[in-house]
C-alpha cells in the first residue's frame, strides 16, 4: 500500500520548509496526496485525541442519538446506515471556531479533560490545515491568503469491521468535498504522522 509502479507516496517535511515548494507542487499534481512530517502536532496530543474519539464513539447509542445533527447542520453523531453499515462518526462543522468546539463538547457529553484535549487538538489541526492550504495555494498559483476564513470540518470516524466484512469498503464511494483532507494515522491507515 502507498506505492504506485514502484514509487512511494511523496513525503513533505515541514521542518525548514521554504519556497519554491517544488516538491509539494509535484506531489499535488502527480499524486494528489502526500504524507506530512514535522508538522508540529505532538504524538501525545494525537494519541489523547484518539482516546477521546474512542470514548465518544463508545457512548451508548441512546446518548449519541441525542446529538445527531445537533451541533450545526452536518455535525454531531451519525450512526451506521444501510448505505454505510460499517461506519459511524462524530462531525464538527468548524474546528477553527472555539465557540463551535465548545458547543460540540457540551452536546457530545465531553468531560472537562476531553474538552481541553479537543480544544488543543482542533486549534493545532486548524493551524496545520490553514498552513497547508496556504502552501498549496501558493505553489499551485492562486496565491496566499485564499483560505483565511474558511471553515474546517473535523470528522471522527469509526469503521466496525468484522471477519465477514473484510474486503468491503468502510464507507460508500465518495469524494471529500473540501480542498484539503488531512488524515491522522490509524491502526490500518497511514496518514498524518
């Protein structure tokens, strides 16, 4: 996985990243994806966020149902459906908004400790998303500052595979609607590291 015709997915190292962004432009044009290293988000914070997500997804379904679409349209809890029977998630419409994060934490029954982790993680991820969007915009041509006030969604996904479902997709085929998708490393999927 992660290779095409003997080539590996490009790696973008943000430590000491300077213009002209040639490697980033090539990764975007040739692959449409890349791995990001030295992004500044601590491994410990990413691990704590995974634990928060796991605990929110492990809440009883009755508690989660109270939050379906309650934060902002398209946010809250989404339970498995006929089209996506192995997938459920929590969504936050704008992780860059401290108010939206507070409302989400209140309605998702997050503890004070979980709330602090979510605030810290959302702030760090929003800064990374804005930085990467700006770098991509600058190296692809439109210029700097294009994404300054854009909302950045946060999706916390769970794929409930069982032995009988191995080989099937976790969610129906789709295209992410945004300009940029950042994945955090999971047990089976490599992403942000």
